[in-house]
């Protein structure tokens, strides 16, 4: 088996792709599409979609020399199309999530320009759906009903159900469960060396201690996390994200970024920012409120 080439070789001074970096950022049609016009780059990118790979694994799938693959990977990295990450003696390559999202937007823009659908980034605000119709019927028998609030929360609930299904499918594709993905992402968000106590982790992932403890046990069995002694507190242990766990987590998240965020990507950047701010405010207010059972009923009764 060929050994991976070192990251820097005497004749490997990288040359930038003859494509203006601003092309994709400014919403141009070609951008990443132009980068993938080369058959070899296209074949390499296709291999990386299914998960991070080192040079040798890519070579086995595209049938060219290691030198040719390494040369194209350097160009793709400089153009922002792929990321690289050192894992021991190997360098793993994966699609850059931002570049993948731009690629999907470029394809969508090109499709609209070719007349496949009217050019708009999202349904107009005044468009009504089945939830609006049901709320209007309900309001006729209960005039005091807050139709806007209830319809908003109902949509959030339905979106959450659909995205949870997508998360489960993506996790299963890479031998994981949704709960393990949330757990591992919490450990990675803790920052290097990607470890935390059980209590700290439950606060990061906003879940109860019993639930986190159960998920940690499963993740340990799958070698996604490992325990080590906590030098600062002998009563607790530290949970650390393993290299295998981090690689598996990135596989799932990269897959989700490319395939399961199509709805969000249809929004304009301004709409995305507005939605993020609105949900941020709603989240903050909701989390500060007591549970419904603790609130007094109208009229002072419980």
C-alpha cells in the first residue's frame, strides 16, 4: 500500500485556482461548479461526500496516482472546497460545509435561471398553509385563541420532528444514534482536549443528568468517548471525546450540512439572520419561564 505523501514536498508550492474567491460568496452562478468541472476533482469530491478520507483511500476509489490526487486536493483546499485535518500520521480530507452549502445554492440559482421555477428564495410571507386554515376554523369557535402563537409553535414542533428524523437517518448511516451525536457535539463544543464532567456535559447539551449518563454508557461501548480520572476532583471522572468519536461526529454533521438543510438554505441570508434572532429570543424567554404546572391558572386557581 502506498504511504501517504508528506504535507509539504519540495515541488509542491501551491498555486491558486484561477477563480476569484468572491465569486461564490457574492452568489455567482458558477463558483464551486467551476471547480468541479474537472473530472478528477469531481470524482474526489464525490468520494469525500460519504465521509472524511486520507489520500490512499481516495486513490483506491478514483484509479489515478497518489501524486495526481494530492495535487488536486491542494487546489481544492486552497479554493475552500475541502477541509483537511491531521489524525495521527494521516491527513483526512472532507467537504467544507460552507462550500457545500454554496454549491447547493448555486445549483438552485442555476435551476431557477433555466426556468424550472419562479426566481425567489422562499415562499412569500403572505402565503398561507394548512396550519393557517385549521387555526382560522378553530378561532371561529374560540375567538380568544392566539392563532399566530399557536401556529408558530406547531410549525416549530413539526419542523423539529422532521429534522429529528433526518438526524436519526444520518446518525444511523455512520453507525450512531441521535443521542450520541448530541452528546459528542457537546464534548467537542467544550473545546480541546474535548472533555467534561458529567454535570458539565449535561449543562452543555441542555439535558438531564440521568439521560446524559445513559447516553454516555452507550457511547463508551461504541468507543466514542472514554473516561479518565479527574485530577481536580477525585469524586468525579472526566469524559473525553475519542478520535473515533470525533471522526464519526464530523461524518454525521457534514452529511447533514450537505443533504438535510435544504429548507433553511432556501432562505435568503437576511431571512436566515432574522429567523436565527427570532428563535434566539423565543428560546431565551421560554427557558426563563417556569413549567406550566407551576403557573397559576387564570382567576388565581391552580
